[in-house]
């Protein structure tokens, strides 16, 4: 059983930065990976970034601007959001699930395969 709690969201202006954190209640064991997803009202949840044994993957919309990292000792996943744009406005969720599903962002189609945090809101104004 894993519980994930996100924090670090907020309201910033275009070009600003935020760092999101996700603390896990326990280390995710087995063939599990973690990632960040986001969802705007009326939109489908989409993958943002995923990390697999130190290897990161990003959606094209954020590549070069966002950085995903994790601190296993602190059981924490991070997402560093730089050069934010209004289109980045969304509820951001961290998730843990099978690596094949997280790495390809397909976990959004089978959300019950993984664990999800409660989300943290990111709002970017112009």
C-alpha cells in the first residue's frame, strides 16, 4: 500500500518556476516507477514526466523546461517546472505504477493499476 502526497503548487507568472514534491508513505517496491501527470478542467489527464531507474522521459510540451528527479532516501519525487507558460496550468498528480505504464504515460488509461496523489494546483498567469 502506497500513499502519495503532493505539495509545492501555486500561482506564478509566465516564465516563473515552481518545484513540486511528492512524498510516498513507503518505498515503492517491485517493478514500479513514478511519474507526474496533469489535468485541466474538461481535459483528459496527460503524462508530463516519468522516471525509471534514473532515466527520465518527458512529454514534448514540457521537455527542456521541466525536470523530474527523486530522492529515494527521502521517499520523495520532484518536478522542477521552469519557464512556465499559461498552458501549463493544471492540477498536477504524482503516480506510481508498473514501469511499462508509467514510462509510456499509458497509466492514465488504466489508473487503477497504480497509486495516485491528491494533486497540487499549478496556475500560470500572463
